[in-house]
C-alpha cells in the first residue's frame, strides 16, 4: 500500500469515526440509545443494540429501529457536512437482522448549505416537554419542515378535528399504561438512578406537573423538576410520521424522517416533541391508522411549535461514552 492510499484510508476512517461520534447525539426512545456503530475499512455499520430495547412498551422494536434511523440520518448529515459522499444500504444482509444499515464511502463531494445548517443543529437539538408558546408556527416554517421529512419518509399534518381524535387516543393510551405495573416499572428504570450511566431521562427534563394540554404527553409516573408554567399548547401543530408498512425497513426510514424534520425545525427555532405512547398501544395505534386511511401505517406523532421561553431552562440528556457505542476494532473476514 503506497503513501497516498494510506492517507486516503486514514482520512476516510477518521471521517467515519467522527460521523459515528456525532450520531450518538440523535434522539432515542427514553434516551435508551439502542444502537452500536462499527467502523470497517471504507464503511460504517449501524447495528441495533437489543440490550437497550424497551421490552414492555416496545416489544416489536418499532421505537428502537426508529431511534436508530434518527442516528443513521445524523451520521449521513455529518458526513455530507464534512464533504463526503456515501452509499447507504439499509438492511443489507437478511442473515444479520441487527445490521440495520451500512454507509460506504464513495468519495469527496461539494458541501451543500443545507448539510452545514443541519449539522450545526445537531448539538443544539433537544426535547423540551414544556407546552409551547401561544405564538403561531409560521406556515413557511412548517412547509420547510414537512418537505425535509417527506424527503425521507411519510408525514401527515393533522387537522383540527384529527387533533381532537389524537387527544382522545392519547388519553386512552395513558390510562392503559398507567394501569400496567410492568410499564410503570420500565419507566421507573429509565427515569431513575438504575438506568445505565449516560442513558435515561433525568428529573430535570421531566415536567414537574402534568400540563393542561389538549393532547397529553407521556405520564412518566413521577414528577420531574422541569417547571412547565401555564401554557396550554393552543398554538401547537401535530403531525404523524408514517410508512408504507409496519416493518423494520419502514421504521428505519421513519427515523431518518424524524431526524430530518427535527434538525430542520431546530435550525428554524421550532420545538419538536415526539409522542410515542399513543403508537405503543395496539388499540390507539389503530385509531391513528384510521386518521390516515389510505396513506400508510402510523409510526410516531410529533408536536411542533414555538418554544415558550418562560420559565427559562432546559437540559440536554447525557450520552453513553463514545467507545462503548463505536467499535473501531472490527476486522472483516479475509
């Protein structure tokens, strides 16, 4: 191997490692970070980490794969912003169901402004569970967010009547989950001190009381310390991410759409909160499917709006150490 080849290999390896490190900032269900990255010569593999799956609330792994899809999009954006083009193969090996995607380097490319803008949004993005302000979301901003999501997957913006149906379904899902001790135990694990260091939801990102909103958020079973004020989400916009199937390949694309929408929203000063509990219950998920009859299968609900700056304060959740989720020691078979 000559010096030029060695230099190129080192450059691509460094770029892939950096992209994997950026991708750990992606959103995930209850901040479980259910992914693992594997660096190989010229490529980056994304694998599901089943040990961090929510066994009670996510038995099929829907939210796990959606979370991994968001991480995949983050990695794609990081590489594009660094001037690298890649080929993405989703579920490249039927014999390895946990190998969700492989990104293979194809060379250098011009950096587009949108990649730079979204990459800058990655460290800023966070989940603010407080009710949004009463300022209306500009139509142009919502259109831009919707286009970004639809470039990756399906997104339907709910009408006023559909929001009322969503609210009824969300309340029903909350009741069912509140009466399930196994769900309660799982939530307590991921929102308490037992969660693995660097994962889970600390008290400072959980509301200190239930918000009086049309569509209820998840009941975490205990109050946090995030003061929510008196907002009611009157100006919130609700959207539904969906796919053409209720299968892993479709869930992965929905995760990519989630990341595209969220990073775009962050760059525009728009708050996004994913609402997954209404999708986790079979009965309420079917209610959502009827709302988008003919479009596809519901995967995730989004609440969008202009964040309320009073009371001030939000916090970013912790992340697992890079070496624990990024494997640079992989040696492909000879």
